[in-house]
């Protein structure tokens, strides 16, 4: 059966859309009900350990607002993102001149890099809240999962300082204990677990999305909740296992450099 030609990607259109999205994004604090006892425990932990690892689902527009909210609440001054180290120079150029090298981003479809991140970095810098940026992804594509996460942890640990650092990574990488994959034998050792070997009581948490969408190789849905289950505002608390949780009522798909599904 004859199949017509696939639509070719228009890079210039994607570039224009991404840059326009950066200019259009308004980064703001999310109205949040903080469990103040949990917030105090995290603040106390940061006094000694200077780092908080937060797991996210990539590709949510509000992730940037969550980061901004936590910077304002806990006084973070360094942000660590699951980006390739070479992108740090790109970010610095963007913060200095507003120019962005889209060629270095154009193939990113999984939601780690979004327009909101660039708007966030610009806002944090303009408000004097960003003293450092760490781009800690250790993968080049050929290594195994354990090797990549070990490198990510080393990159983070090498860049910790006397200012509190918020580390943002995908859910699995942020875990502080070994995990198992159904299709692979043995244990896998996440970045968070590797950091914990060096900082035994490192604080960690995750963002919970109650409903909505995210962009990861295309737009996907979170589980839909009944109307009565939805929250009126976000919540921050610590669960029985000690994991800090930022509960977001509704998520929206972020704008990414490559908005197309795998082709």
C-alpha cells in the first residue's frame, strides 16, 4: 500500500515558536499551602546539606513556576538541571544578550528543556536570585543507565557550594534508592542514590500532578481525577517515608524546542 511522504519539519518555524514562547511566558509563584513543619525540616536540612533533589515529569509548563516558588520559599541560589553541560555557555549568552543558539536545542523533544526554563532563568537572574547554574546530564547515548546516573551525581557533587542548590531531574533519576526495570536484570542505581552515598541525609522529593497534560515526545495526559478530588491550590508536605511532595492541581503541556513526536 502506497504511503505518502511524511511532513518535513520546519526548523525555522519551530525556532520562531520557541523564542516567541519564551517572551510570552510569565513566571510566577504558585499559591501553595505549605505544611510549615515540613518546610522547616527542609530549611533545617538545607542549612547543613545545601541541596534538595526534586523529581519531575518532564514537559510540564508549571515546572518552571514550581522552581520559582521553591526559590522564593527556601532561598535557593543555585539551580541544577538535567541538561548537557555544554548548554551552560548557551544559557549564559542568553542571559547576557537575549540571544539563543537554537541549533543546540532543536532536537530536544522530551520536555527537559522548555521555553519556561529560559523565562525562569532570566527572571531569577534579574531578581538577583540565581548565583549559579549546573547542567549535569552525563549521557552521550552510548553508556548504560547506571553509568549515566553516576556521572550525573558526580557533576552535581562537584558543583555544590555554600549556597543552597535545587536539583531538578526526572522521577527515576531523583530516587535515592536502587530501582529495578522490568526489562533489565539487576539493580539500577539512580543519580539520587549516588548523591546520597556522599550526603546520607540529603533531602529529596517529587512533584505530583493531579491532572492535566505534559509534553514528552508529543503531548500526553495525566490520569484524570473526578471534580471533587481536585485541589483549589497546590500543597507542599512530607509523606510518611520522608519524601517531600509538591502537589500541583493541574498541569499543562510545555513548549519544547522540538514539539514533534518521534519521526
